[in-house]
């Protein structure tokens, strides 16, 4: 099956700094990538949808200036958490979908801890 | 509004016993339905999916699920559970024709006792 990677897998940062998370589709071209956030013992909540070459579409309640998403190529999307606060600590998971694909393939997730 | 309900938060099954995880959805159109499994600290792995056709779908690791439109359900089953099946299971529905953005249920934690 299709493989999606995320980097880093785990990151600890200080409050007020910015953190960039990469999501890559390794063996297919991802026309659409999704970013989810998962709190402990809870489900995944969609944060935003990004299509290659265009601006991301954010879900209601997600601050686009805080969670910057870039989808500059068909194999890479990045999520930058700007001016991170402790409440941004969470598990961030990306998924990718190829053209004419109905299935999303998920990355392994990135655990962010903001101190 | 679209929603997915997984009524069971936590289920414990003896190894070798059968398993059924429940999933109910609320969606106006023909749904695209998925079951994913998540091991601790890991991403999601697709177990199986339903788009159309035969309402009983087979997935990986011996799992199957049956789509019942009349009950708005897509329950996951396995005839004999292995200890390695202990994980978090998520049911999800695709929101549109291309099955893009997914809405997830809250998940069911499966524990397997020996």
C-alpha cells in the first residue's frame, strides 16, 4: 500500500517558538493532504485540507495564522505551529490522497510537547 | 450534520473469542465507510473500506465489516481475536463523492485477555 511519512516523530519545544512538521507521500503523488489533531484518548479532528499549489482550507475554529500549512509539491506538505503554547501539545497526524483515489493513507503521527 | 457513533468506548475480549465493534453513522448521501486501527503512539492503518457493491467487505488481518443501510451501521467483526489485535479502532465516514475529508468516531479500545 501507499506510504506516508512524517518528520519528526516527536518534538519538544519551548513556548513561543515555532515548530515545523513535514508530511511526505513516498510512493505516490498526493494531490490532497489532510492534517488532523488527536488529543489523548480522543478521536482525530480534522484541522485543514490542503491541495497542491493552493491555499489550505481550515476547519471552523482552527486558526490559520497559527497553524500554517504549505503544500508546495505533490509529495510534501508542511504544518508549522507558530508561537507554540502548551495547549498546542498534541498528536498531529497527516494523511494523503492521490488523484482519483478515495482512500486516505495516514502518516505515523508527530507528538508535539510544548513546555 | 454528519456524524459517526461508536457506542462502545472499551471492550475486552478473550483471546480466540469472536469480536464485533459497532459503528453507526449519520449521513444524507451514500457513505464511504472505513475502519482504521491505531496502535499506541502510532498513526492509523486502514483495515477495510466500503464504497459500493457487496455489503460484506473483507479487510486485512482477518477483519470483515458489513454495511447495513437500513440500520445505518458498519460493524467490524473478527471470528477469532489475537493478542496483537489489542489497539484503538476508529470507524470513519467519507463526506463526499471523492471520499475526501473523513469524520471519525471517538474510537473503541480493544483489550485482549489471555
